[in-house]
């Protein structure tokens, strides 16, 4: 017996919210883990960061949706985590990275609260910001194919699964690839005779006292703020507007900035408006338009439930054969890489500055203890000013 139309209308937003949480978490947590570990987090600190972020934006989703009756969904900054992978360790180690996360949260909150700062960030050319992001993502997106050469038995099934499911159900492609990776990890653990430390599977919060160093501020906080605003908050707002919803911009940006600053000492790098998964809660599949805010509430509750798995996923990642988690992370970012390259190269007049920005960001070069993301942004702006400030009719 099928449900009545009224029951179906009530069920649709709840179902859409659950799907949003499942897809949002499973499609990108591998990138977050890779980023946190790259800047010095231990397994327990990475688990704490994953847990703190998921609980933090889960609670904020519920609060914002209930307040504004808009299907606002939030997420961690996946491109920001990719930035951490490309940056690697900084002077001062993990505590300095945490200090940069705190500063990122403060900067994002100020951008939301002070219109002048928001306008200043908006003046960063979109081609340059997208090229920087593409350069950050490129090494991660190469990982599945590099890992395939080193560990074909483990990685090939993951890639094949992703490809097949992308053909029929694109939104489930990465979660499906993750399931295959988990199966491979389980087989590997069983064959090796290793046992999980069950005491480490429960979610815990681990405090790190922040410190601040020049290289962490310039190499992490500034590019992390720019990447999060340009590749998450602005597209996330655009997705909501595309479905006819007024975006509570200031509330969302300030809330995610303050939320980031609060969870940062527990290892969380950045939270923001959801971009990739936003359409799941705001689109037609979430039911009648006036009830779609319930999908956001459902997603927030879903994230709070899923947060309890933070310790488990970190333990699985630690036990994984070489390359398999990196493969899942890289596959999750291919769509973002393609989109950022399209944005970077859209305007023929600015392709030189975008190309320089992309290549320098992808190089991973560190100068004066500051990673390539900051320098690529600066160099791209210089090339744009020197070579591309002529009359657009004379190319």
C-alpha cells in the first residue's frame, strides 16, 4: 500500500535530508582526513576534528533552518581540506595549523558582518581564485591513478565502481566507491591479523591550544579563507537562489565563521555553506517548496547521528592499504577540479594569469615557509596587472 499524498509530502523532506547527510559525509570525509593529517594531526586529533566539524555544522544547520525557514545546509570546506594537503606542515606544527583555523573562522565571520570586507573579497578575480583552487586540487585528483600503478588490486575496483555508478547514479558514485574501499580494507585487516583498538572507536574531542606563526597565517589562514568563500559560500548561496530561496547571507557566513573558530581548537579546519550537496535539500526531490526547510533540519539531525562514526572512519583510514583512501579522496574531487578549470579558463583575456596561478599552485613550491597557494594567488594577480590590463579589444 503506497503512502497517501499528504504522508508522501511529509516524508519527502525527511528522506532528502537523510540523503544529503549521507552523501555529504561519505563523499568527502577522506579529503578532510587527508588535509588534517597533512598539517600534523595525529589519528586522534583528526578524529576529533572530523567529529567537531560534523557536530558543529549539524547544529548550525538545524538552527538556521528553523530560524529562516529556508533549506540552508552547511558542510566542511572540502577544497579547504585539499588546500591543507597541498600545504603540508608549517612552522609551529599542528598547534600553528589550529591557530590558522581559528583565524580563518574570525576572518569569515568578519567578512559576513562587515560589507566592506565582503566587497574586498569579491574583488579577487574569479579566474584567479578558481585557478588557485584547480592547482590545489590537481595533485589530489592524480592520486587515484598514481595509486593504481602501485596497488592495482585494491584501487582498480574502487575506480571501476566510481565509473559505473557515475553513469547511473552520479551522486552515489563516491559513496559506492567508498563502500568498495571499506570492503578492501576489511579484507586487508583480516589477512594481516590486525585488530582494531575498540577504545579508539568512540568519538572524542581533543583540545589543542592554538599558536600563531607567520607561515601558518599566510600559508593557511589567508588562502583557506579565500578558497572557502570563493568555492563554497558563494556557490552555495547561488544554488539556493537557483531554487528561488532568499539566502540569509549574513547569518550564514557569520554563523559558520564563529562556528569554525569554536571548533578549531578541537581540530576543525573550516565550515561553510554546502555547495555540492546543497541541491539535495533545496531541489524538487525534497518535496513541496514551502516544506523544504524540513529537509535541512533532517540533514542536520542526520549529521549529528553520523558524527558518532568519526572514530570508526579514522580507524578504517589508518588500517587501509596504501593509496586506497587517497584514491577515494581524489575521485571525490574530480568534479570540483573540472568546474574550477572551466571557471579559470572561461575568459580568454585572462587565461595567462589563470594558467600561471594554476601551475604555481599545483607545483607545491614552498617559499619563506609559506605554501604555494598564497604565492600562486599573488603571482597570478601580478601577471594579470602586468599583462592583462589592456583594452579587451586588443588581445
